[in-house]
């Protein structure tokens, strides 16, 4: 299996899938080809535990870097082999800005580096010195320990040099072994595809646009189905890769519920709707970044900005999509099949339950928000009404245009 990128939830899940596959095919040995400058400490720690607990021998071939979290993962392996010019060490925990993280993080990193080295029979003090210079008297202030290939061999942190995977296999007497290179399945490749911020933005557009169309035309079903499918495609990859926590998903659902309550139950657009929009926005941003319960110490500002831009573009795109396609959608064959076109003319003897002809031309006040139906107050009397076009907010002045249906047809003055 190969790790040639930053240590993050994706590489964490990759190692889990790879080791599970090795167990399924009953592999006798596992070789990790590693080239990384480090990454998230929590993910590196999970990978470390997984390798330490794996019942079969796990070897690592460092080609060419095993810095920071990569050094921790390497120390967990049974044997370490390094390419010429490779390095291992420099495991000081740093924040997203590149500065050394607070002491509690350094203390934890020192302890797991020490315990991991002890578990595999390596010098625990040298492993600890890779985190903090004060552990090794030969290092000056501000330095941490980093080994080259020859230095690692000399100090027992490398079992031998190697230029290729075949060289490693020869050194562990596996040159004639059957080799199985782990590849992500098609399903997992698709999951990785949907983690792309651009794709996430399009899915957000479909979620918001679909919900809007469904709320404006309840019962159609297709916009809601599109929004649900897009929501599943958006949340599932982040959840499986450990980015979307349960509480973040619940926050997102709570925001949608508040928006639905605002649109369908509470007239006007106030605290409930605004709160729902804020919850949806915040949850979507948090889902896309690798924070630990609002701890952004190790989250690069660029990742937060990228997440915010993706969410904003998705929301703005949904508004533009609705504005450009609503009239065409309303006039589509699907909508026309859903709408009753029969009319009941007064000249044919049809009349509403009460004669309201005397109200035509009168003005009143929108008693509820009309989207497009609601109630109006005229001369201290409430009437059912519908807006001829657009929405009418609660409290706005209206004028009666027609009374030929069971509700008044009004317009905003």
C-alpha cells in the first residue's frame, strides 16, 4: 500500500481499507511505501495503532520523506527501509500557521513517539528527540532530530538501504512472493471524486435549488428527490472519510428544519429562517474541514477559506439557478400535468360560496405572508386570498383584483 500525500482522514481510511483487504486475502506480509511531509496528528495516531495491532509483519519503505506524522507511522512498523537521500524525523507538532503547537500537543507527541519506539525495540529517547530538542543534549535550541538514511541505520532506526520495492523484498527474503498492490475500488474512487470542492459546490446547488422548488410546489416530488440524492452524495463521502461528524450532520438537518418551518408554518421571514440559514452554512463549512470539535489549531486557513467559498458559491448558484429556471420549470410539461387547467366561468353559472364582487378595487393589509396564498384583512374582516404574481409579505398593502374563485385575487400596491 502507498501513502504519497498528506496524512489526513482520506489516508487514514485508505490504510484501514488496505489492511482489511490484506486480511481478506490472507496476506502474510504488508509493505507500506511512504513519502509524506506529515499531516494531522489524530489521523496519524489512528494509523499507528492500526499498524501496531496488525497481526502480520508490516514493513515500511521510506521513499523519500517520513517527516512529522510520517515518522510516527514509520516507527510503528516492524522494519524500516530507506531510499538513498531519504529522511525520517522532525516530528514537532505545528499549528496551521506553521508555528509550534502548545505544550500539551508536544507532550502527547513525545509520549506516543516514545511508546511506539519502545514497542518496536527502538531507542525511545531518540524518538522523543524528533519532537523536542531538549531531550538530546547534542541538539541546540530550536532543533529537533532528523536522520538521514545512513544515520538512521547507525542508530537502529533503519534496517537497511533500498532503492526500489524489489530491494526491500530481497532484504526480507520475499523476492519470490506473490505481490498484491492495493487499489481503491471503483466505489471508493467515486467517493474520493465527490470530495472535490468543485463537485461539492455543485451538489450544494442541487440541494438548495431542489428544496426551494419543492417548497414552492409541494407534492411534485422530483425536486425533493434530487435534493435528497445530492445531499446523500455530499454527506456520505465526508462521513466515511471521518470529516463529517454526527453532530455536524445533525446541525445541518436542524438548519433545514428551521428553514422549512419558516417557509411553511411561520409567516414572514424572521429569526427562524435566518437561524436555519446560518446553521446550514456553518454545518456545511465544518463538514468540509478537519476540525476537532471546533478546534481549528491544525486546520490551515486556506482549507477553511476553500470550504467557505465552495458553500457560498453553491448557495449563490442555487439562487441564480432558481431565478433563471423558475418560469421555464413552471411551464414545463411535468408541471402542466400537475396543475388543474379547468376553469369555471361565472357566465356558465358557477359562483363562489359568497358574492365578493363588492370587494373588487378595495385595498387592505396582508394578514399573513402570501406565498402565493394566505389571508388578507379588509374592513376588519379576514378573507382567503392569493397573490396574482410573486410573494406578498405580511403587513403590506394589497388591492383586490378579482373574486371569481373561492379566494380573492390580490396584488401588492
